[in-house]
C-alpha cells in the first residue's frame, strides 16, 4: 500500500459519486491519477457512515446500501476502526485546539489518523483541513 491522501468522505466521495457535484470532474481526475499510481485511500468508519447518511438522502435505501457495500469492500480503500482512544485524541488535538472551526468529529478523527500516519495531504474540498495544516489534493 502506498501512502496516499486521506479522504474526508463528504466532499471527495460525494463528488466522485455525483456527476452533478461542482467538484465531480476534479474528484474523478484526482482519484484516477492516485489509483493509476498504485495509491490507496485511508479513511475512518466515521467517514463511511457520513457517506452512507448522505447517500440515503439522495437515493433509495437499496441503492445507498449497495453503494456503501461496494465502497466498503473496494480494495482501494483501507477503512480504519475508531475506538475511544482515537476519539479522545481527535477531540483534544483537533476539536478543542481549533474550537473556532466547524470541524466535525469525523474531520477531527481524519486529522488525528493523518497525524498518526504522518500524512500531509487529504483528498477533500474542505478548506478547514488547510487551516489546520494539511494540503488538499481535491
């Protein structure tokens, strides 16, 4: 597995899934380049849950469930579990330290996983990741 950018779920995965999304073409181009060079995506199960929630708002449940199953099982993704220690570190290191930003718990967990894995680039369109010190690949 080559280290690669993180995926924040909302912006990047939704942009990939929806041709009507303003970032769709950019997301497809970034994903294609990354995967063609052997990259994999790393994300937390919180990102997967957020994606599922968004899909349920757009699609019939059967379609949303099938899409989430395909993403969950796709070998291009490394989905990481979230335990109490990770939530604590994400809260202390990201939410409380950046209390003026609208970081979600999922965003904070993403930042903490990136810190732990020594990654500096996130596949996202959310500028808050830049504010806290990461580069956007999206």
